[in-house]
C-alpha cells in the first residue's frame, strides 16, 4: 500500500511520517521526497547500526525502505505522540514529570556524546512517547539532513544560537525542551517561573539556555546528576515508573493556577547602605566555614566578620533568621568560575558569601540580583551562601558546596 493510504502523523519539508499497518501491527514510516544514492544509503545504514548499539532512550529506525515510486523511507516503532503534541493538548507538565523527562533525555545525550554522536536538532517534536509513556529521542540520524534539507526556520526557537553541531548545542536543546515542558512556551517568550518547581531545576534550565556555549554546564552527565538529585514533589508506592505521557490522549496532566496578584511591600531601609564595595556583613551574621575532606589541611574556623554596627539582642528583628525565604540552587562549576542562582522574595537585597579552603569568607553585595558568576581557583573546594535583607531582618540560605567540600556553620 502507499504510505499516503495510512494516517499522516506530521512532518515538514524533510519528510512526512505516516502510521501504516504491517504484519507486526502499525508502524511509523517517515517518507522523504526522493531516492537515495547507493553511497548515501550505505552511510545511513552504518549510522543506524551505530545508533542501535547505544544504550539509552532513543528511537532508531529499523529499516531503510525504497518505495515503488522511487522515494525512500525509514520504518520504525510507532509512538503515541510528541512532547509538542502533549503540551499543546494538556498544557505544562508537572514538575515531577519534567524531572523524569529531563533525566531520561540527559542520560541519553550523555551516552550519545560519549560515543561521539551529536543529535543537533533536539526539539519538543523530536521527544516522543512510547505507548507505555516512556520518553524517547527521535531523529538522531544525521546522514539524510544535507540530502533532504528542511526549512531552516523550522523550530528555530528551540535551537542553539551558535549552530547545531556540538554537544553544547544539544544541551541548549535540552534546556529548550524543559522550558516548554515547564511553561508551555518556547524559550524567550517569557521569564521562566514556576512556584512549585525546585529552584535547582529552574536555575539549571536557565543555565542550559545561556547564549554563550562555554557558560552552559560542561556535559550532559552533570545535568543528569543534578536532575537525579532533585527530590520529587510527590511519590507513588509502585514498582513501575509513572508514565510521563499520561495526558497524551488529551487528559490534562497538570492544572496550574495563576499566582495571586499581590502588591509589593514598601521598600525598607537597607542594612547594607553603608557597606563599602566588595565587603558586606549583616548584623548578627552566623559564622560558617568550609571543612575540607580527609587528606586536605585541617579544618579551620573562619572568623566571624565584624558587624556594621553593634549587634542587636537575639530578640531583635535584625537577628539572622532561618533559611525560610531564600534558596540557593546547586552551583554550576566551570573550573575557574561558578554560576550561582537563588530564589528570594521581591524587595530584598542580596549578598553572596564565598568561603574557600583558606582565608576568610568573602561577601559581595549584589543588590536585587538573583544570579551571579563567581571567580574561583580551579581544583580548590568552596562553599557558597546567600544572605538577603529587607532592611529589618537578615535571612540566609543553606550553604552549597562544590568539589566535595563540607560546609558547616
């Protein structure tokens, strides 16, 4: 039968996907507009063999088909739909589902990159779901791209600004996919914001989407590690994983209520108005330090910085309070610099505290910023902490380590 006699599932200038019946049940047939020369077909078959040998959640066509009219096609497993379809029908995914999805994609990219394979065009339309709900990455094969060229504007909003031929461009694609899963919109359409999402997840997605490839996480394995470490919002006591695509048939997987509009609190007098550049200390600051692991120099307590003024009694409003309103994301280590991102209420000024293996903690006033990049020495251990103030009270985050450091207060 002609592919067109089956059900058209979608496609573009590069090819059209049809669901067609076979002896094993319905299969997907991606049909291209022309024929393949022998050399191109041999190269494509070698590429498919290489992809089939990879572990991970990727969808690889099993056969190259030559149609009676001379066109070529790729035959493979029929999936229930794409992430783009799911979000269009049901809206953003739950944060738990986003974590499952992101971990699966990052793990698959890490495996592919280790084998020297780059996807290059990771978009929500290339993230498909099996009937079980398992997410898989489609269109890994690159041989046919220069032969059957698609519209270069297709899914441009999900592609890295520097091009599509590097591991870093795949990381950008991962960030773009997660942005759509979290917000229902492509990157750049609006600020990334989800009250129910872990700050580490939001910071990671923003870090994946930076324009400078060198400022993104160094590899997909680190992204997988960060995503795996994040706690799920809810847990289900079952042995089998919960399918991400539970709403693929149009049943919403999440309902997100808009945040209530609240008037900002009046701007209060800052505790840091008299602070000189580069050194910030809030009244009542809690002493904390980096404690190196075994084999490193003995831990040393960092001296408590001198207050700007005489500390108030413990019952005063200027006492440092528990970390209930400021949350620091996992630092992204680039070797000589570290990217920090944190969540804090509107109307609060921030200060970044950095402690190394030796010397005193350094504190820098950054006002209303919620992200910053800190210069560090490669190979040394560090701890980071954020302080915020509204002019009356000082609050601080839990400290975050890099390179195996142990942070203590």
